[in-house]
């Protein structure tokens, strides 16, 4: 049994899963939330108490739900899961007479007063304990930055050069007190101008050398930092773009952007803070040795002051970590709300909800500001303690050293030199402790980057044959297909069997929510079936290759968007070597060419973000032309003509009908359904009947 950890939720609705993962980790069964998330995915609707009970059993925990009042908290077996605010789950770690301590997956560890607890606790708790089948799992090897980002060529050489330059720069700083002592103890009493002039020249040379070293180190640090940031960011983005679709569907855009932005913080701390900590750590020992040589008593006082400062930093670390974690979460929530507002500005204006959105944002920005105030307050306490302790230490040392000078046991030059070394020692030890504190807090950002890089990418395609002949339109078959978006949840598709012949046009119909779009995503390999098999030309989809299937397919999905660029860019999807004749042909097939020709800039007409500036029907026709531009052998259309007028839809359907393609069309409108060779009607996640063109019915 170990300490109760804190797992912050990365997905929008995984508070229940994160709470359960904390309990399982407390008993030694899991090591991370990512590990549990891979085994027990949660849908976008979140988890219910019943779902958590089923998940707990899989994790080897015996869980039971209890209903209780606030005054019955002492009878709970801790830690346990609490239902919170009617829509959230937290973990109760400790309960006292005046307050309780909870681990909130949204913000971290919190101490809540009994008044607030009584207002937010719904009265439902889940007690969990290991059952007979429970087994502890050894913690996996901790992954480092190299595991995530790979080896960066030239990084070791660059860091070594920075360390050497920093060491030389600090060596110059160490020599300065010697010169000061020689001036005070030798040059001034002897009234020798030649010695004084020589020492001043020495001072000037040291200052010049130090300045040149500082410039060289700063420029080299900038180059290494920029190179590292570019490489790390590129690798994380490449990984992000290959993640499964459900990774993006379960997270807010602001959360993903926040995780991606943490790369810069990790890189900056690694390239500056880590190096400075190494150099400061080495030079602190040298400075302490010089101080001990001058005055053992003064060195002991300085060391005692530093240890006291380190103790204060240790005491501040936990609350600062908790406050920083809450700040990161609140910033991400505010950014998500802001981006959502920008995307939905038309609906906000039409429904006159601008004030409500503004109030919602103001509430989030207030929470963010409060979190930032807590962080800044703790950092101010940290800085004030640093200044107070070391200024008092300086006063004490001056008092003792002055007595030593007056008694004749020390020279005035020694006093000045010792004070200079004391300033260097306190500055470097303070910086060293601060860097170590930053490195400890860096774990917050490392975990957020880890949410991206530790998520497995889509399985790669098997090695393709040496030469792939153009086999024409593919044949697709589905056997016993079952899919649920989350563990212990009702399946969206249950026992679907389909045979789609090569060159056939199949229309999928049925009420909204019956699983048509989910089936299309499964066919294209965007989702993994819970059970069953999908075959393409007789080969399982995994063996045939998802990317190979997508390469031969043209798709128009409901949520597809256009990108900032010209109409030509969007039709060819930013093909570096576009075929303009084929592009115009595809626009003609999509009944779009005449519209484009009537625009002042034609195919060079710029399209705003997500297609601003085009009508709904024009956007759909651009996407249809984009799908046809690929010269597909499989065409998948999910409500692709729902915004077209009847005349335009008839023209588009007639043009597509003449193409030698396997077509899968999700539609409700009779005009689109009429062009199909076979209509497959779905309901409640099943195929209920199939209507053929001749009117025959197959079940």
C-alpha cells in the first residue's frame, strides 16, 4: 500500500476514471492514469456509479456504493470516491471536524470546509478495497525525455560547451574578491599607484573577459534552446497527428493546446535551469571552501542560513505544486471556453447569448486569476523569505567580521573579500534551490506532454507488396461487428453483418443515433471494433492496411472542415504538385465549377477559417470535389449533400453514379437514397432490413 497519488484528468469527462485510478494506485495495482485509460476507456458522456463499480472489479477492487449524510463521514473506509456537485467525482483522503482533504481530478489536492463540503457532496460514496483476485503490479520503468523525444544530434556537445563557458564565467566571478582584497590590504596601505594601476587593469580585463564569455554563453544557449524546441515540437506534433481519432474527441481543444504548449516550458527548464543547477552546485562547493578558508565560523553561519532557506522551500513545495497544477487546469479551461466561443459566434449572436457567454468566461477567468494569485502569493513568500534570511545573515556576518577587524584578527580586505564570497554563495545557493524547485514543479508539465506522447499511435500498416496493381473498386465485408464507446456501456453497434460488393452503391439509412456514422468510422479504420471483423477484398482491415484503404478512398464526413487557403488549395488538399485540369474536372462533377468561375478570383479565391465566406452547399461541394480529386476507388459520403438544393443534388448524384466506384452513402433525403443499388436500414445499432433496387427485401 502506497501514498495516495494525484491523477489529473486529461479528458473532458474522465473524473470518475481518474478517481478510481487513484484508489487502484493507492493499493499498488496501477502506476498511471494513462495505463487505466487504455484498458478502460470512458465515453464522452462520462462514467456512472454503475460503470465505476464494473471498472473497479476489472482492477481487482471490490467496490460498493453507499448513501450517507455528512455526519457519517467517520464511518467511511478511506480513501473512497465521492459523488460531487451532481456531475463530478473526487477522492476523499481525510476527514476532520472542520474540514476534509480531497483529491479532485480537475484541480488536484484541496482542503474543503465542512460547510462547502455539505453543499457540494451529493450523499453517494464508493468504498473500494482489494478483493481475492487483486494483485499488485510492479511499477514500469519510468520514461525519460529521451524515450519521448528521441536523441537530438549535437545536443550533448552544445550543453557541454554551455557548461564550460558558464564555468569559466563563474571562475572570473570567483577571482574578483581576491582583487578587491589586494586593493584594500596591499595597494591602499602601501600608497603604491603602480600596484593600484595594475590591479585596476586586472579588474578591467576580468570584466571584459566575463562580458565576452557571457555573450558567447547567451548566444549558444539561444541556439541550443531554439534547436531543441524545434525538434521536440516537431516530434510531438508528428506523434499527435498519428493518434487515434477518439483522443481528440475526448478532449477539449484548449486542453490539447495547453499540453502542447508545455513542451516549451519543459525545454526551457531543461536547457537553462538544469545547466544552471549543475554549475551552481559545483561552484557553491568552491565558494564554500573559500569562505571556510577565510573564516570557518562565518562559513558555518552561511551554511546554516542556506539550510534554513532550503527547509522553507521544502515546506512551500507541496502547496506551490498544488497551486501550479490548479493554475494550469484553469488556464486550459478558460482557453477552451474562449475557443468554443469563437467557433460558435454565429449561434451566440442569433440566440442573443453573448452576455451569458461573457459571464461564463468571466467566471473562468476569475478562477484562473485566483489560481494565479495563489501561485504568485506563494512565490512572493518564497522570495521574501529568501531576501529576509540572507539580508539578516549578511548583517550578522558584517557584525562578527567587524569585531574581528577591530580586534586585529582580520584585515579590512579580508572582510570585503569574505562579504563578496558570501554574496556569491547566498546568490548561487538560492539560485540552486530555486532551480531544483523548478525542476520538481516541471513534473506538472512533463505529465501534460506525456498525455500526448504516451498515447499509442494508430498501428502502422503491414509492409505493402512490391507492386500494388490497381484492382479497381474494393469489396468490403463486415461480420459480427460490435462497438461501444466506453467500457460497461451499451454498444452503439451490436452484431452488424454487411456485404458490399465491388462497384456497388449502398445507402445507409435510419434514425439519428442508430450508429450510421460510427459504422462509417469503423469501416475507415478511425475506430477500433470492440468485437467482430472488417475485411477489404477478403483481407482483414489490419492486414490490408488502414492507410492503404484511406489512400484509395475519398470521404466527406459530417464534421469535415475547410482550411485557410484558396479554393484550389482546399480541393487538392494542399497537394504540392496539383493537377489543375483534374481539379477543374472534379469541381464540375461536384457542380461547383460554375460557382467558382463567377467569383472574381476564381480558383484562387481565399477561403477563411473553417470555410467562412462560402454557403453551406458550396462548402459541401468543395469537400466533395476534394474527395473526388483523389481519384478514389471507394467513395464514402456521410450526409455529404444535405445542404444542397434538389436540382444541385440531382446533378451531383448523376455525376457520381457514372463513376466506377464502390460507394457508401449515409443519407436521409429520398433523392440521395434513390441513386443507391441497395438500401440498408439501421435501427438501435443493428441492420433491420435491406432493400434492393428491384424492390426485393432481404433480411
